[in-house]
């Protein structure tokens, strides 16, 4: 049985799909799903649907894909849907004032951090990159700023040692979906008092750039390890070997202290059946999986044999 609340959902990547599915399963009247336009994908560069569009089509929902959310024609189209609530989960465009003011219940956003910390485009990556032991999800009322709206509910999520970006992403996506449903019901019943972010300490999680993916061996081993798991499986942390980029797809801290006379990036030893150990500025890293350019992910032992890696070889910054 459908709930009477008319909802427009806005989202694009995999992270948003559990929230859309949760709204559908809960029986909300999803009058439209808004997502980014189809983009070229793969080697053939054929146009591909966003994960949210694929989910919406599977659920039989109407999909809208404006090139710019501010386009007047689309805003008028959105008004015709008469949404009482707009839900935004990793949509990818900033909403203009005339859309923010449209629904009577406002625009609720699901953000993958404990706001006001890690505002911005890549909160999950940066939580691991910075070595956090805890993060979470926040629902908030959207305003014209970047993740600056009044907070509604939060749910904390632990980041165990060794957890990768991909693992945390999936947990937070599911957590966000459940938190969204609780938020809507409490908000409709006027049982939540919004909390302003103004005056609170903040931090930001900017878009990742190529420079963030590069492993700098003159950093301590813990920082390098956090970079590898914080970028796994996407976009991946890389180094260079004999002039070619090499992604490090799996690693463990071997030693946390000690600096030998070797230059950071030097191969210290080969561990049979496991991988190879690399010197860092402080401590050493055991590399267990790698991915050469144009190749599939492989165990580090296979890379040792196939690329003739030897003790004393050095990885560099390209």
C-alpha cells in the first residue's frame, strides 16, 4: 500500500541505490527519479545508465535526466509533479533555490559522514585516507550551501583496521537507507528538531585528483597503508616500477617503526607465497596484490615472477 507522501528522488551512483530501493519498499509515492544524463562508458564509449537510472527502470519508475538541474524547462516539469518531499542522495549537482523551496516537507539529503565533518564530494575516501576509526551518516535539510544545512539524524559506523573504501561504502549506503526512512517518518510527525551547523568545527572532503592516488614512499607506512585501502577498489593507489604505473591493490603493515639505510620505495625482501616488503620513511609495507597497466589484479607473488622483481629494486613517484 502506497504512503500518501509524494516523493521525488535525486541520485546517481551506487551509493544512492539502497535509499531509492528503501523508499520503494516502504511504499512511498515515488513520482519521479532524477539522475545525471547517460555517460560514455567502457572501451567502446557507449552511453551507459547511472546505477540509479538502472534501479529506477527496474522498479518501473519515471526517470528524468536534465543536463542542468537549473534549466527552466526542467524546473517547470518538476513543479508539475507536485512533490511534497525531495530526497537527494549523491546526486552530483547543486539544487537552486526554486527547487529547494518547492516541496512542503523540504529537501532531505543523505550524506556519508558525521556532519559537519567531511563536507564535500568524497567523505568516505577521506575518512579512511585520514585514518579515522569512526564515521557515519547524517540526514539534513538542504540549503544553498555545500552540505551546510540543518542536521536531522545521525548514525555512527566504526571503521575497523584494514577496512577498504569499497567495504565502508557499502555499509554506509545501507545505513543511509535505513536512516532516511526513520528521518522521513519522524520529520513528517514533527518529532525532529533540526540542529544548525553554524559555529561548529568543520572539515572538508574534496574531489579526488590524480595526485591523491600517488603513493609517496617517503611517508610513514601507516599513511601509505591508509592511502591504499582508502582508494580501494576505486580509483586505486599507484606507484611506478621501471617507468610504468603499478597499482597497489592489497597491502599490510609489515613494521610500523624502524628506518634502515635503504631509500624509501626499495624492495627489502620477498615473502614466499605472500608478496614483497617495501621500505617507507618509517616502517615497511607488505604488498600482497598489484595491478600492472592493462592487466588484471594479480597476487604479488605472480608479479615477482612475471616482472623479475628482486631485492634492491625500487618503486618511485613516476
